[in-house]
């Protein structure tokens, strides 16, 4: 019923930039919160950034000052601008949506690979 489609991943050199996009569609009109998790090779999935419909944001300490999350509420699309990328940012990045602000993690994108390597 809810679909999240991610795009924008790829291979970049350290210090480079990427912009991820995630577009939500389906029967739900709006989403209280959307954001991004990532899963590095061999590690647990971890929160990267989240944003509410009102614009409140939170970031993992490891990405503060380098990543910026934003959203277009009218189109239910969330973005992650990633600057000054480091090899440790290499991971599969997953978009999530929380329709009602209850901490739900039932809706996920398919994942997009980000590789930072020289």
C-alpha cells in the first residue's frame, strides 16, 4: 500500500558528494516523519537522519555537519545531501517513513548503495 523508491546512490571518491532521494506513494496522504538508515558491510543498520513534517531534524553524530536532510511535504519526498564523504560512509542506505509519528519502522525503501573509495 505504501511504496518508497530510493535513488541517487553510487561510487564517489573521499571528499565527494551525493544526493539521495526517496519518494513515497500509496494510500497515505502524508507522513509525520521520514528519513534514512544505513547498513555498512557486516554491521547493524543504524539511523543516519530523520525529519518530521514540521521540519525538525535529527542526525547521527558521525554525519553532523556533513549531511543535510530535507523534504518536500507536498510530494512526500525526502532527500539526503551528503558532503565530505568518507570511506566509513560506505553502506546501503534505506529510506523509511513513519506515517503517524509513533515510531513505526514498517515502511522501507529497497536500499541504494553508496560506496566511498579512492
